[in-house]
């Protein structure tokens, strides 16, 4: 399963950090954010970690770094 119970702590912290910007940007109301945080804290949501995308490659050469 993708859901991990410990993710709720991280989700709560992340949303708490960006709450003001979510509201001021018109993405959510204060009540919507509070409702979501209550759901996160309730344990009724199956939360999964965000996908991690990694890449590997080389930068093209430049005159000062070849």
C-alpha cells in the first residue's frame, strides 16, 4: 500500500507552513484548510508520500569548465 501513517505528521507540518499563502493566493479558505487539517489529524485519510523524482546526467561543457 502507498498510504503511510507517519505521513500525517509531515502533511500537517507542510500545510501549517503554507496555510497563509494558500489563503492569500485564493487557493483555499481558512475554514477549508482547517477542515483538511482536522481530517489529516483524524487518521481517516490514506496519505502517501509525494513521489520522488530523481535524474542523473551531465552538464554540457562551457568554455570555463570543460
